């Protein structure tokens, strides 16, 4: 502490770059401070610091951190508490640029594995960003003293040392409950569970917080199941969605897409009070949609599309500007290649000609002139041959009634099981369209990304940087993730950007791995070595990172405009 104070006094008023000499560690009364990275300018990205609190000063029960699932929830609640205290904290540190800024990687509604707080074997590590104070571009040592000796100690005291064991225990108990629901889902072949009383609508199109006064979810009797949960006096009831083909129908604005969106987000656990904390979905569920204009590289879309004009090969389909139907076909096939076990599809974001061709269109545009085999003619093969389930929102075509094993109708945000009625209607009005079915679904070709796919070099440096939740700058090109809808946090995108740089620097693509083998290797390293193992400065501040799923990593690789891919 004294050494830091002396240094700040010595460099007061000097060039801002003088802050660089502060890098290192300093022992405070109840924690050790690490200054890992110092910004080069008061207007640049803020400096990175770590605070290391030993368990001798702030005990953390071993049962909260020895089980990884529980540890992630405990880290999450501590991170949220620090973020809340930061909102209330008034640093009153003056200066130019980002002077006095103190920030932590603030979580959203989902509980994700992060680097913001890490519970080690004998200490807790908190990663913060700070703006070192300046007057113009000169060091403001007095304000820096205030930052390090008043603001940060107050923050750590009011959060880490004041958060109650009871609050952490409640978070850990939620982890146990989510694990119990997932065990029931796996044992009973459910792809989703939506609890009675869940609040599915969101506050607005730009807010993931629950809508006040929304109609609480109530399961149809035919789909209602009961789950005994730990740390809960009463069993939990709700709707189970079984493996196979489920159709969600209903009028406009009655909650079809809202239910699907809750399932889409249910691949991640949610915090208490979110309204969807007991809405869980198969972790291998992938939302697929049309994505006009996306890059597609060497994807076998022949299960859906063949005989394109000009002899275009759909076994190794490549385009810089995919249409609605070719992009959706590629999205389905790429998801299956990455290991998707459930597909989530909304007709509102789908290409109509990819989903259905009615009998009138079939008669006008004969099969020989139509290269697309629509999804309706493949959905059963997906289920029967590949064991891949589909949950589909459909309001415009009853032709899917024949394939559906479960039909849920949303009426004023309440679900009703109308499977029997849908089957009666299907029998009463038989399909006139001719199925375009082939004997099998078709081949899911294994692909390999070649080493020159990444192209991270920009000038003399390799550079990959996330600019937002949906944009990565890689070398001299951009990767747009606007329609990768299960990417829910900007910190996941930062993690993927760091991964791309790591893959390039370490030569991961030189090992002749298939896409599945590459994703398996990435997940193995995440599990065994942690998120920080992919960060550029592994032994220092790991950055604001959150764990992405393998499917969003694959989606990023597949959207690289520099990708070079060979089928295996």
C-alpha cells in the first residue's frame, strides 16, 4: 500500500504514460491488488486490475466451489452484487477521459460462466476495469490515490465483505434445482420444461426483464408434469415438451413466438425473479432461421436443395450472398454438423419456400423446375433417422399437422394441447400436395477448416476484436452475427474473438480436425483449463469474458468471409 502511495505521489503531474510503472501487485489490509494493464491514454480503453481476497479474510464455503455448477452460480451472484454496489457508488474522482471509471463485467438475465469473479482453491479473484485519473494527458496522482485508497476499498467492503452467506446459499440452491430439472429432462426425453407460473413476455423489445402484469404460464393438463426439487417444500409443476416434433400454433399476438423465445433462451439458466428461472431447454437446442446475404462455405445443402441453375454444386455449396432458402438450409446443416439435437424454428423468420410448397404451386412449378425439398418433407426423417427434434412455430400452414406429435395452441398467452383436434382436421382435409421425400434425409458431410481460414493479420499484427454483441473485426474483415440469436451476451462474443486469435496463434487448424473434433477440443480446454486459457494474457486479467456454446462458436467460424473449407 505504502509503495503504491509513494509512486502515485512521485508521478503526479507527469506524462500519462508514467502510470505504466505501477504495473505489479500491492498488498492491502484485506486483499492484494494487481495492476495488470495500464491504458496508454485517458481516453483509451480502461486499465485492468484484479483484486485477490483470501478465504481467511472472507470465507467461502468449500461446498459452494468444489462442484463446478454451484461455483458458477456463486461467482455469478457475487458479480451481480459488485455490479449493484457500483451502480450506487459515487466515486467522485475527477479528470479527463475515463478518469475515475470503475466497472465489472455486468451479467444480464442469464447465468453464464464468466471471468469477472473466480473462486479459486484458497482465494477469490475479482476482475475490474478502471480509468486512471488525468488532467488532460497528465497524471492526476491525488485523484488516483482517492481511487485506489477510498473508492476501491469501499466497493470491496460493501460488496465482497457484506454480501451475506444466505444470498450466496440461495444462488447455490438454484443451481441444485436447475441440475435436478435437467436430470428429469434427460431421464424422460424432454427437450424443454416450462414451469407453471413462469412469466415469459419481456418488458420490451430491447429489455430482457420480465413484463409487469403479464399472464403467468399455465401448462395444458395433457403436458403437465411434476418434479420434486431440492430446497423446495412443494413440487414444481409445468409443461414438458417431449422429443420429436412439436408444433406451436395460434393467432397473431397470442404468444407463439414468446413461448419459442423463452425456449430459445432456456438453453441458459436464468436468475431468480427473471420469470423464466424454471424454463429450461435441451442445451443442444439451436434456433435456425433464414439469413439473406450470409457467407456459406462448402456446406452440403443437398438434403434440401439440388439441381440449382448453372450446375451449382449443392454438395459443396459456397456463396458470398446466400438467399433466404439456401441460408436456412445451410443453417440447419451446420447446426447438425456441430451436434444440435433440437431445432427451434419460427415461420416469421423463415424462408417460405424452404418451409412449404402447397399443391397449387407444385402444379404450376413442377418438381423438375424446383430445386428445393421443403422442410416439411424432411422433418420426420430428421426425427426418425437422426433423432433430432423440432419445435416449430407455425401459424400459416396446417400441412405440418400430419407430422406433428404434439400441437400446442397459444390463446391469449395461455397454452392448450390441441393435438387431437389437429389430427382430426388433418384427417378431414387430407393433404393434396405431393411429398418430395427421398428414401433418407441425406448426408451430413464432415468438414475441415483449413489453416488459412482465419487470416487474423492486420498490418504487422494479428488482431481479432469484438465491437459489439454481434460484430467481430478479424484482421481486415468483419464477421456479422446479427442473426445468431442464441448469442446473448457481449462477453460471449469477446470470448469467441479471443478464441479465434488463440486458434490462429497456436495453429489449431493445422491439426486436420473436423468441425466436431475442433469444437470438442475447444470445450475440453474450457472445461479443464478455464475461460482464461484462451485469453491473450492468461496469467493476468483475463478480460470480460463469458462462455459461449459450441453452436455459437461454430456459427462464427461458418460466417467468416475468409473461410477455406474442405469436406472430409
